[in-house]
């Protein structure tokens, strides 16, 4: 697993630095790779519990952020109540 501090910093629209994740994947690909329900991953993104980046029509999940959340013990049953 890459170092989670390995992120790129770019100037944002307002001039403040914006940190962009280096490990990202589409929601459907993330659900398949992590063997999680797609609805669970989408819900985490909707509730802003994981960072996302919009790229065209795709919403990309920050995989480092998802790893952190899963290590903390988030489960599909907890989120989809």
C-alpha cells in the first residue's frame, strides 16, 4: 500500500491549496474490488464519510480514505439502516 501522505497539492479556484488523492477508483470498481455492496460505497460518498473527486460523469472514491474508514470498523449494516 502506498504511503497515505503521497498526495498532490494544487491551487484551488480560490487560491488555497487543494490536496488531491493519488489512489482513486469508480464507485462500481471500488465495490467489486473490496467485495462491498455498491449501495454501501455510494452511501459513504453521499454522506461524505469518504472523500470523492468528480471527473466528468464519474465520481471517484479516495481509496486511502476508504481504507481508513474500514479499519475504523464501518460496516454495510451500520450505514444502510
